[in-house]
C-alpha cells in the first residue's frame, strides 16, 4: 500500500514537473530569440550610429544615441514614422521597428556610456558653456540648462545633449523649423525649441555645440 502510494506520488510529481518545465523551456527559448533579435538590430543601428552608438562622422554627421533618454528616443522614432520629423533614412529604418523593439533598443542605448567623441573648436568651449548655463538674456534665449539639465543629461522627452556630435547639433539648430514639427495634424514638443533655435546666431550655435561635444 505504502509502495503504491509512493509510486503514485512519484508519477504525479513527474507529470507536474513536465507540465511545469516544458513551457518554461519554451519561454526561455523565445526570450533568447527576442534577445538575439534585439542584439542583431542594435548591431544594425551601430553600423551607422558608430561603435557603442557614440555617433559617427560620415558624409553627414550621425548622432550619438548612447546614454540618450529612452522617452526622447522613442518619441523621435515615432516622429520619423509619423512624418513629424523629416529624414528619409530614419523614416525607412524606424518604419520596420515594432513598439516592443523600440522599447528594448531605447533601454540598451540608455545603458551605453562611451566617452564623447568631442571635435568642437576648443577655443569656443568657454563661450558655449556660458550660453548653455545662462542663455542669452539680451536675445531672450533661456538657459539651455533649464530644460536640458545643468550637465546636459536631459529628462523624459527632453534629449541628452552631453557628448553629442558638434556638426549634428549645429545642423539641427540651423534647420529646426524645416525638420521638426512637420506634421500639422500632430503638433508636438518640438515647438518648445523653435524660439530658442531661431534666436541663436550661427557663431553662438557653433560655440554651444563645441561645449556640448566634450561634455560627459
Ligand atoms: C543608414 C544609416 C542609419 C541606420 C542604419 C540607423 N540610423 Fe538612426 N539616424 C541616421 C541619421 C543620418 C540620423 C540623423 C537624422 C537627422 O539629421 O535628423 C539618425 C538619427 C536617429 C535618431 C534621432 C537622434 C536624435 O538625437 O534626435 C534616432 C533616435 C535614431 N537615429 C535611431 C536609430 C535606431 C534605433 C537605429 C537602428 C534600428 C538606427 N537609428 C539606424 C542614420 C541611420
Ligand atoms: C524650454 C525648454 C528648452 C530650452 C530652454 C532649450 N531646449 Fe533644446 N530641446 C527642448 C526639447 C523639448 C527638445 C526636444 C524637441 C523634439 O522633440 O523635437 C529639445 C531639443 C534640442 C536639440 C535636438 C537634439 C537632438 O538630438 O536632435 C538640440 C540640439 C537642443 N535642444 C539644443 C538646445 C540648446 C543649445 C539650448 C540653449 C541655447 C536649448 N536647447 C534650450 C527643450 C528646450
């Protein structure tokens, strides 16, 4: 009797183990597949955005994504898809990303921390720092630090600027209203930056971009 009970118990335990372990193994395999997909996609992004997503100076500057705020990154990818932000290369790239993939990539970029590439003119750093920390009161330009943070780290939908490529920052600020907020049916947060971008002179943009390019 005791032996039969014992055997019965063993049988039940084994079945329970099978019922429990098999789906777990399947879930693990699925997780590994998804992680493999994310790693492959990350490598694809880095083909253009540089090693560890530190940015790349090619025919045109390709921005640093390392350390970027996940919410900003997500909003920009959606902006490319919704044509709020114009860029044909990134429209095509963003179009193929699922929301889950976007979230996974955003978390991975956030975790990367390569040193800044630098590259801005060193004699402009001091002037750039003043503009970043204090704004340009006589031209009604608010301090960049007020929104982007005293160390340019950004928060939420406000981007990190620390370590960004200087020629990229220059291009974005000079072309702001031709590239951002381009879908009239979908007004977005880019409107906040418009007056800032319009009120800066080109030498001021160059100086602030130089300062940011060395910021960690
Ligand atoms: C073929 C080259 C190329 C590939 C591949 C590529 N990008 Fe880009 N990406 C660019 C360029 C060029 C820009 C700059 C667009 C501009 O000047 O407005 C950019 C800009 C961005 C921006 C905006 C950054 C900012 O600071 O506003 C994000 C976010 C982005 N890419 C994410 C990705 C992700 C995620 C991947 C991989 C799935 C990827 N990119 C793959 C070329 C590429
Ligand atoms: C009132 C808040 C505010 C102030 C002040 C401000 N910014 Fe911004 N900035 C933003 C927001 C919000 C965005 C994101 C816009 C978007 O989503 O298109 C942004 C985006 C940017 C970008 C684009 C980054 C990228 O990766 O494409 C640059 C460059 C930038 N700001 C530089 C500056 C500089 C330089 C100053 C100071 C002279 C400044 N900002 C002041 C809110 C601000």
